[in-house]
C-alpha cells in the first residue's frame, strides 16, 4: 500500500495522504480524552487535575522518541523518493535500534525518579498520590508507544497512511471500553484509567509492528542491511536528534507552563487540563497536515522536484488557513459548551476559566497552523535546525511572557493564555523570512 507522492494533483495527493493521518491522530487523542472525560465525570475535579497534569508530563517524555521517529521518517521519505531501497533498509536498522534504546532508558529513568519529578512540577498535596499512582502505570506503556510511532512513521514515509489509522482505530475503541470497565465497573480509580491506556497502546504498537514485518517485505531488513555505516548514523542523527530536540523543547515549554498553572491551584489546573484537551484536539488536524506536508516535501526533495515543492507550499498554506479559520470560529463560539463535555455543569468556576483559555487560543489557530507547515518544510529539505530555532522562539516567548505576565496581579492567569499565540506569530514571522531567503538562494 505504498504511495508515490511525487506524482499527481498536488492538493488532492496531499489531502488523500493527510486525511488518514489526521483521523489517526484524532483517535490517538481519544486515549487521553477518554481518560479525562471518564475521570472528570466519575472521579471528580481532583482526579481530573491529576490526570491532566500527568498528561503534560507524558507528552514531554514521549515527545523525545516521537521526535526521533519523526526525524527518521524524513530520512525514510527522502530515501524512498530517491528510489534507493538498500539505503532505506540500512537507515531503518540503525534508527530502530537507537530509538528503541532511548525508549527503554526513558522508561527506566522516569520510573526511578518519579518523586523528584512530581516535586519539580509543584504538584499540590491533595492530588500528589493520585498523580503518582496514575503515572507509575502509564510509564509501563512507554515502549509500546514507541513501537506504534516508529512503524507508523515508517509506513507513512513510503506513502501508507491508512494502515496506522486502522490499528489506532482498534486501539481507541478498546481504550474507551476498558476505561469504562476499569473505572466505572471495577472502581479502579485513576490506576484503572491508566491500565486501560497501556493495554490499548500495547495492542496498537505490537500489532502495527507485526503487520509491517509480515505484510511489507520491501521494508523488511535482512542480514546484509544490518550495519552501522558512518554516513547512515550521521544522517539519522542529524534529522532525528534535531527533530527530537524540537519536539522536546516544544513540550518542555508546555511542561514549564503546566508548573506555572499548578501554582494557581486545583480550579485552574482542572480547567487547564480539560481546555488543553479541547485545544489540542481542535488544532491537531493542522499539526498532522503539517506532518503529511513534510513527508510529501521529503519525497519530492529526494526526487529533486523543486517546482512541485513550491506548488505544494502554496497549496498547503491555503488549506491550513481555511481549516484554522473555521475551527477558530467554532471553538470561540462554543467554548463553554465544549468545557461542559468534560466538567460537570455545577463546576462553574472551572468552566469559566477553561472557556477564557479557549477564547484566547481559539481566535489565533492560524498562527499554529502555519507554524506546523514551517516545521515540516524545514525538516524535509535538510534544514532541521531551523525547525528547532522556530520552536525555541515560539516556546521561549510563551514561557517568558507567561511567567512575566502572570506575576502582574491585574493580569494573572490570563497572561499565560495570551503568551501562547504571541509566541506562534513571532515564530511564523521568522520562519517566513527564512523560507523566502532559501527560495531566493535556490534560484
């Protein structure tokens, strides 16, 4: 089910490739949304705050090896565009062993250091025990999350975005069913929600790995490809490490903001936990479209299709802006209604704080939509360092402004919300200038 992205109508090709990726990420978000919804409804605001804060930590941790997988995916796409099957398999071998080792190390370190991590995050005493209980179970699924993401990026790199979607759909349905069983029927509390997620992650990760090895012989590594060449290690390291840094910086900044949010108490924490789920779900299609655009660009970069890449940029920007404008209007208008999905109607203060966050974010999704395209473009054309620079600008602005504005009594927590879109647009301006400079140099 491989697909050549260097041929055919650009907009139709991009959308046909991106839609399964978007649907897949929407289903992946259901892992966390199911936890949040069921925990918030059946276990209360404190449990919701614990799970929501844990989500920020897990997002940061998994972003490390997801970034490595994403960077490797760019290398795989370029090799596929170059029609070099032997080189592709060598890169698959090198990257799998390296990233698997990182995933195992992450799992061991965070399990051993759970208490210092929670203290660093300024977790309030009333939810400390629940958050620790939830995370100790969730950490068991880190390797399964690696397996799914590695093989998903590998298949997408060769144009197959449908199979990862199928495995994720099965896993998402399983996760929701197990959430209800463990939390509602068995009264397992937050540990039950975590157990449901880990089991579902195992199904998707092991299942997708088995499918790739059994049904995609062109991606199956043989003994002659099992070697560590300097060129291969250098290429994988360049793309994967820099993309990992980009993803980690992005999520570390979010984690620092989470720590600041925690200092405002459990009401703001609960509101932030629910609002971030809605926010992430709202702009997630733009993020996945940016990833699809990156793989499209990487294949064409490998095939030396410069004009097709330029046309792809124009098509992708138009599509992203239209989508973001529609979503912005929907989130801005329905902020309270969206919050009430996760929070009981009696928790009026929590709903009000969350709606305030959504209205500030919801008005400016075009900023993050364009930024995702810039990340993907620079990653695909052998400029992954530029993606890191844009992330540092965006997150540095967000974190710095958040701490500065939140300290002003007249501004308070609203300053945290406003710092986010300001960071997006500043990074967009720098990225657009870098893109124009590269185009002029390539003429």
